[in-house]
C-alpha cells in the first residue's frame, strides 16, 4: 500500500493536534464540509501559509473562546472550531479579508437557498451581490 502525502499529513495532524476524531482508517467526518475544512487546513499548511504549531495554538485559542462563550465541548462542534481557525489564520496571514470571507459566505447562502434539496449548489455571479 502506497502512503500518499495527504495520508502522512493526516497522521501528522492527528499527532500534533489532539482531539481530531479518528478511527483505524483516519479522520472521521460527520458532514462533507468537515472533510473539506480538514483538507483546506492541510493544503494551506502544505503551501506554507502556517506551521502546525501556529495551527495548534490558534485552534486551541478558538476552542477556549468557544468554551468561554458556552460551547459544551461535547465534540459535536469540533470542526466548527477548525473552520473558525481557518478563517482567522487566512485573514491574519492576509490570504484574504474578512469582507471577502463574508461575501463568499453570503453567496453560498443565496445559492443554497435557491437550490433544490439533493442537487449540487452552483454559484453564479449574481450570488455575489
């Protein structure tokens, strides 16, 4: 069996960032967006946008802030913290702006609202307001 770079990064992430839900095969995702957030973090790390140390510290900080705001820390919100960490790091590293993130979020929301259940969401230029 050939181990891919992504497999190596998954193993590394599981060691460096405690709490990643994993089983014998690797990370466990309840929703597709969780896997996508995980993959984005690995891709940005591979591109040198941040180090695992920066990732772990920022993720820990995001989890602490969420707990202070009432997150029950049951594990159900784990990847929401990943998403918050991604958004924070890409804005701090000036990969994008908060405004661009908000604009893209709103565009996805508009596209999702007009898309029938079970069909792929397709962004259109009008979705960006």
